[in-house]
C-alpha cells in the first residue's frame, strides 16, 4: 500500500526522508506500528515509529499493534508488515542481518577504476594484486553479453548460483573460483580483512536499494569518484574498497536469500563500458500453466551515459515473443525504434513469432508479483 504524511506529520516525515532520523529509519530496522483511524478522505491513518502517515486501507484488517521492517530508503521507502505471533523464518533473520550491510556495485566499480589508474598499486602485497585482477576479470564486456552463450555464462557466474555450483560432484574448483563474481568478492574480502585488520569496512556515501522482486528493476547509474577522493593514497582507497566489497557481498546474498522463496531471480552483472563501468540488472521468472506450458519473463534495466535509464521486458510463451522497452529520454526512444527493423528480421530468422515490439518514453512502475505484505512510503 502507498502511504504519505498527514499534515501534522509532514515535518517529521521530511526529516526522516532527508536523513535526520537516520538512526530510527535504517534499512533492516523493525518499527512498531498501529492504526489510528480513518480520515475524512477515507485513508487509514497509521502511527509508524514516531510518525503518523496515511495509507490506503488494506484488503485485510490490521491488528491493533503490529511491526514493520524497513526494506529500502530514499524518496519512496518500502516497509514490510511482519506477521504477528509467528516465529521469524531463518531466511528472514538472514535478510535482516544483511540489509543494513548491502549496497550496489557502482561505488565498488568506481573505486576499482581509481585504483587501476595508480602506479603505486604495484607496491601492494603480492597476494592482493591477483585478487584485484580476479575481481576485474568478472566485469563483462558488451561483446560478451550480446551473445546468447555469453549472457548465459555471465548469469551463471554472477554469484547468485555459486553454492549450487559447489554442490555438484564434478567441479573444477580452480576455474569456478576464478570466474564467479561472488567467489572473487569472497577472496578479496578475506585478503582485505587481513591487510586492514584494525579498520572497520567503510560505508559508501551512496545507498542503492536492495535487489527485491517486489521493488522491481532499477536502472543504476555509473558513479564517478569526486576529485578529492582520487587524490587519496592507495591505503585510503583500499579502505573504501574494503567496505564496498563487503557491501557487494551482502547484496549478492540478499538476492540469493530471496530467490529461495520464489521461482524468480534478480541478477546483476558488472559491465565494462566506454570510459567507465556500468551495471546490468536482470529479472528472470518462469511459470507453468495447467497444460504444462512454460512461460518465461526476462526484464532488464541499465543506465548508460549515452542513453540514460533504459528498461525492457521480454515475455516468451512457446515460440511467441512480446518485447516492451522503456527509455527516460526521447532521443533514446528514437534510437531504439530505429533498430526495430533489424531486430524483427533476426527474431524471424530464429523461428520466433513476434506478437509485440514497442518502446515508450518514461520508466514503468513495478507490479511486484512476488511481493510480501508491504507498505510503500512516499516522501
């Protein structure tokens, strides 16, 4: 449900949204909540923590007292209603532990870029330099992911499936440790823990909402380090990297934990772009009807400097395909539509029947087919 501040709580809400109430509104925090009544507009008034908010009345009646967990922050925080009087599943406990730790890949990729430009990096201990190179090896190129087999390999080595690969009886452990993104993160995190034993991992200046199915796809922009940080010494950059590697690990594990509860996957692949590194986010899900026919939905989101935020959704049922694209910029819509002719020819050559091919300006809203009972807050 969508909630927004009442006139009495507007100042308090503005403070929470801007960060002055960061201690009480942190990702993973559990807050007490209770309904206060119905206002003249027919909206339910709730007290959540120290704030009063309005919400559309839920389909089921809320108890007199309940709890919510903060899933994401920003302009539209997302809150999950915790079912009362039920033991918290182990997966939820693990999620709660990792949510405050996670962050997106963009800060990590920017720091890797900054380190790669420093000759002093060669003076680092010999055991750290290969681990950094291994992590950079996990950054895919556009040429790799634009081929079917290359995209399949990038998804397989995205870190989401590391433990399932380890469970296989016939396994090349050396190759897996070199190719899997989570494996490379684990290796570098362990080495940095030893190299910087007296330092706590540093939190990033930015925060990316976690990869939840109910929140949907998010085009994540590239981050460039400010000039003053580029002037830091190598150890200072390694201190940033220390925190960013642990945050990326927590993010992979959040996606892994959620994938255990639904037949859908949220996958993120770092990409080597022109003049920097970007993130491709993929959402995959499948369903089977009563007749045994399987349908696949593949969504993707990117934010490239030359195109801006772009999202897409491909729905495949047997040999019938529907493709919908969205772009924030009007010129990007025109550029994508210019490629529709060659795309139709390639799909036809593959034997697919194209039911829809469209591109709209603006980004879509998430429908959240796998969402829990949620409160979506609006500043």
